[in-house]
C-alpha cells in the first residue's frame, strides 16, 4: 500500500483527499520548522527587526494580559475560597493560588491570549504580504523573506511570550491579593511569601520552559499559515483564523505533555 | 529596428535572456509548452497574450521565483534553474522586477520601500548616500515629492511608478515589467510607456514587458512575442506580428483597440 507514495506524479490519493492533505500539512509544517532552525543560525542576523517585533508583540498584548491576569487572580481566589472554608483551611489559600498560577494559569492564559492577539496578526500580516506578492518582491531584491519575516518573528515571540507570562503571573497574584486582602488583613509581602512557599525551582523552570514552547508555537504557526496563504484576500482571513485555531490546539497538546513529563521528574 | 526613433543601440550579438524549450505545468494544468525566446542587449521585448496564458509564470521563471519543468533558461550567462543561495541573489540584483500588483511593502513609507532593498544589499551606506539614491530613483519616475507617503495613499499609476523606482535603485541590467499599464487610464498608461522608454535609454536596460495593452507594446517595444496556448506563435516587430495571416493572432488583435 505504501509503495504508492513513491510515485508522486500519479495524482492518486493514498487514503483519501482529506486524509492525504492532512498528512501533507503535517509534513510541510515539519519542514517549515526545520527550515527555521537551519536559517536562524546563519548570518545575516536582523537584530534590529527582532527587537522591533519584540516591542510590537509586547506592547500589543500588554494591556490585555494585565487585565486578564488580574481578573483570573480575583476569580480564581473567589472560587477557591468556599471549598477551602469547608475544611477550615483558608490560610492555605495563598499557597494554593500560588501553585495554580505559577504552575499552570500564568503561562496558559498568556499563551491563549497571545495566540489570539499575536498569532492572528502575524498570520494576517504575512498572509497579506504573500497574496499581494510582497514576499516575492523581497525575494527578487535578493532579500531572504524567510529570514527577514519568519525568523525574526519567531525569535521575538519566543522571547517575549515568556516575559509576558511571568508578568501575567505576577499580576494575577496581585489580583488574588486584592481579594484576599478584602476578606482578611494580610500584607502584600506576607501574601507573596505564602504564595511562593510551596513553589519549587522545578515549578518555575517548567513554567518558563512551557511559555518558551508556547511562544515558539505561536510564532511558527502564525508564520507558517501566513507564508502559505493562497487565493487572495479570502486566504488572508483564513490564514489568521487557522493560525489561532492551530496554535491553541497545539498549546493544549503541549501543556498535557509538559505537565506529564514534569510530574515524572517531580516524582523521580 | 530603424523605424523606431530611438537613440540607444541594440547589440544583436549579445543575448541577455535565452529561453529554449521551456515547459511548465501546475498539477493538471499545462501552462507553458515549448517556449523559445532570445532577448538581446538593450532591447525591449513585449510579450502579448490573453489573461491566464502564462505570461506572469514566464517572467517568474526568468527570475527563479518558479522552476521550469523542462528546458533551459539562461539569463546574463547563468542558467537560472541551477543557481541557489548567494549566486541566485547576485543574479537577481542585476534584474529589476516590476510586479503586476506593484507589490509595495505596505507597512513602509515610499522612502523606506526604496531604501529597503538598497540597505539590505549594500553594506555600510551612509544615510546621505541612501537619501541621494532614493531621491534619484524617485526623480527618474517623476515622483520626487512622494517620499514620505504610505503606499495606501497613492493612486494605481503612482504605485506602479514607485514599484519601478524600487527596482531602479539597484541599477538593474534587465527590467521585467508585469503588465505595467493594466488598470490605468490611457493618459497614465502613456506616462508609464514614456517612463519605460526613458528607463531603457537612461539605464541602458534590456526589458521584457508583459502586457495585453497593444498601445503599450507598440510604443515601448522593439520586438513583440505572441504567447498563445503556451508557446510563442510569432516573434517579430510589432508590424510583422500585427499584419500576420495567422487566425489566432488576428483574433487576439481584433478584440483590442489601438490608439
Ligand atoms: N503558483 C501557481 N500555482 C498554481 N497555478 C498557477 C500558479 N501561478 C499561476 N498559475 C496558473 O497558471 C496560469 C497562468 O497564470 P499567469 O499568472 O501566468 O497568467 P497571466 O498570463 O499572467 O494572466 P494575467 O494577464 O491575468 O496576469 C493560470 O491559469 C494560473 O491559475
Ligand atoms: Mg499576469
């Protein structure tokens, strides 16, 4: 059955059109990622463009992340309080919240917001450059568009999103503190101390590692979808949309794997 | 060529683009089937053909944006298909490509659009040198005052001209124009035609001009090539091609209005 695959020109489908296209997509995505690693370490390096993109991405999502982080902190605290009260364990609240936010929520919330905000805008930007021949225009002026557009953006998301995630965790704890403070008098310093009391180096490390992976995913998926946009303006919308859907899906997938692996390490 | 009152010389001994037995297809669609063409130094050649006949595909193959399935494409002595990386880039710097859609970078101003290919390819330029080069290129296309505008604020004809200026800034030896006058009114088209001739004289370029605008072909070109059903049916001076007996060519011309 697999021998069919050798004959590329036969224009027959191995399984069915849909399934074949799916595997073709996976393979192309893999090649795109591989190309990133090949080109990222070869000069010339566009440092200034990386820094521009970092600012662009950071500033674009800062307000949204601050608000969301703060609200997540408040809501999570409000929701957790009653169940802890049943056991008379409200003093564990800061440490519970610390674990939840640092281990999981900070990185995940940031990644999902950036997938929506940054991923879609990268997909749309590169997509519209593709369908209006701007990417080809770069190529014919002897500028490598993959390096100039893709490598810089992927590096920028990989750097910026972990920073945003740390910031988000910090703000979420602040939001949580406002709620804790409203119920019982505790100082901010004491709260942070309690919150971090049960957090190990592994927690922080795996959280930062996770957001690096998420940042890379958002960048590479957005660029891949934009770079391969087709069919005029419709393709631009589709590229933006698919960038968000695919990167969110991959983020959850990666979350499961990383949590599983870090739990193994923890119990080792 | 004598009937065209131009001052520059065409060197018939030097071929800058040579295409032999070129084939190209996309999936089930055969676009180019045995295309042959030579372009001489200093010469403007128009490629005529109806929409979808593969004209854009042809010049994209010349700059190596698309790869031929079969055949030989030699540009400035190099076989394009065999080049990659640095060598291909070096060749591309000698070719100017004006896109059908202008393809201006819409996140950049007109100045940045022109400065970008220059600063990315020529290292250690001072700001002054870049300014001078940009001003010179803008002046060549007659839009010296548009330097600070964004592409979105320009008209179609102005965008085309900025697109041409962006390629001129690298001083190309060959210009490839993809439908330079499509979608423009006759007056603006005439300005673009004049610009194409001016570029030929001023920079001594050889050009391939893709068009289905006969006025453009007649006024800018030394020779005309008719692309029909994926191959050149006839190549010659405008009059030769226009006065042919061939039915398909006459069909093409009968639908077009000539000024
Ligand atoms: N990258 C591509 N992938 C698949 N098909 C393509 C591609 N580029 C062009 N084609 C097809 O090749 C044919 C010729 O396209 P091309 O753009 O060269 O036409 P054209 O002669 O330039 O027409 P127009 O005058 O409308 O610009 C079209 O049918 C088009 O659909
Ligand atoms: Mg075309």
